[in-house]
C-alpha cells in the first residue's frame, strides 16, 4: 500500500522545499527593498518588479545579476 510513516512527520525532502521557499522569500524581499531604494525610470522599475514577483526564485537572482550598480 504505502510507507508506514506518519503524515504528520515531515520527510527530509520537505526540509529542502522549506529551505528553498525561505530562500526565495528572503531574496524577493531584499530585491524589492533594493528596487524601492534605487532610482529607476517608471518602465524599468515596473519591469524589475514584475520579474521579481512573477519568477519566485530566479527573478530576484536575475535582478541582482543585471541591475545597474
């Protein structure tokens, strides 16, 4: 039928997903703070916001790599 593990006890892979979720959340918050603090034109600010919000883990990483310094 299935494994005898309890559905209330998380599997080890659950911790990996929780970690990735926490990482995505922290990266998104940091990216959003940086977008708010940086001087953007309206168009580039909106595009940056959309990239960060619509691509949960890759969006903030893309913003950090391609943003103007």
